[in-house]
C-alpha cells in the first residue's frame, strides 16, 4: 500500500495536502513530491501494490505536466484537485481518470474524507481509525 502526494509547495496552496500527508504517511508508506520530475521517477519504479495518488494542480501548466506522465498512472487510483472550473481544465483532468475530482477553492475536507474512505475500502473496513 502506498500513498503519493503531489503539490508544488507545502506552505501556500499545498499546505492542506502537506498536513494530510503528515497525518497519514507513516502508516501508509506515503511520499510527498513537489516536482513532476521526481514524481515521474517514482512512478517509473515498480509500485507496491495498491497505490493512491493525490495530485494538486496549482495551475493549468501543472495539470498539463500530469498529462505528460499519464502512461505511468494506469495502476494508480487518483484524487485530483484542479486549479479552476474552466471547461478545458475539467476535460483535461478527466483524461487522468480520477476516482475523485475537486477544485482548489473547494472544501479540502472532501479530499480527506474520500481518501480515508478509499483506505477503509482497501482494508475491508478493519481499521477503526477510518
């Protein structure tokens, strides 16, 4: 089981994702990435079974970076946070086949709720923490 977190920063817009990473990383072998190159390197290695990635696209260019590594994401369950509600942005985001899609200006607690539900489903509901 592995969790992959991606945001270009840990203090600005990426702060909620960084906090979630700190909460869950130790128990679920989480890793936090801030560049598409480091994320791409990780995804080129064999993944440890069940993998969930939470990607925060801080702008349109960042979203386009994810599309360049789309072929590395076939076995990854994705939660995607888009920078805006522009129709082209949403279409591009859907090409990554996310399990859950939301926006930077949405309530971040939804991301946390969905992630914990995915973890609970994977563990068969045996972990009371979730």
